[in-house]
């Protein structure tokens, strides 16, 4: 009886381990990326906390990727391939989203990146999981919190708001999930008229 009981618990332990492994591994057969351990994004290296324009910051990109649990890739992933469009306005004026965010060519590329200055975000990952707007700004190298973008922080006269498809987002903007064909508008101070509700993605996007 003792041997039977011991065998039962051994096999139960093995089964539990297999279940946990299957949960951890996604449908592509690769482990999901680690969750970020960063609580305060301002502690990320190379982060811009000044006024516009905001060029893409590459020197500290690898260190930021490590800090937020997003690995550098040798090439773009294909398990998850979606696009969003990002508009940024400061006191009603558009702010450029530069090309090559997250790209340190030819060394590596982040799974969240831009190719040109159209404002289109590319999510091209070897694993299927949720990526966020906060991660995009971390990769870009621009401070982004629920009250600040770059050097612009909410005050008695100016606030930071985020809109998705023309509707104000009520949650933590850093945790906003990046979904297919979203039109995201980050607005500080005076809003544009109107808030863009959609974006015409090129064919193939």
C-alpha cells in the first residue's frame, strides 16, 4: 500500500509539472516573455524626460528590453503580427513618432518597433501574448506614465489623456493592450479637433 501511495504522488507531481509547463509554453512552442519587474518606468536607462522632439534612443535599448522582460530578436517574429497607429499631440500640435524605434540594425530588433515615421507600430513577435503601450514607449526611450509623457506632466491646467478609436481610455495608459488596427491618440494639454477615431492602414497591414 505504501508503495502504491508513493507511486501515486510521484505521478501526480509529474502530471502537475507537465500542466504548468503547457500553461507556460504558448502555441508556438516557445516560452512566453518574462513580465516586467520595473515599477517606476523613470528608472529605465536612457529615458527621455525632456520636451519634443523625441528621437529614438538606441544606446540603452538592450538594457531597457532586459528590464521590461522583452528580449531582443535576431529577426522579426511571425507568431503574432499586428499593427496599430499612434498619434501624439502636445497642446494641439502633432508630435512625430520616429522611424526605427526598437531597431538596432544589424544587431537586433525589438518585437515592438516602427519602420518609418508614419506612426504605425509593428508588433512582430515569436510568441503570442499581450504587449502594451507602456512597453512601446519604454522601447522608444520616452518617459510615459499615467500623468507624464516626456517632459510634459499633468498639472492644474494641462492633463494627459489617451484615446482608443476616438474614445477616452479610462485605465492605466501604460497597460493599454496593443490590438490589431487600433488608432491610439496620446494627448497632452489642448486636444486637437477632432480626436482621430480611425486610421487608414495601407494594404497588407
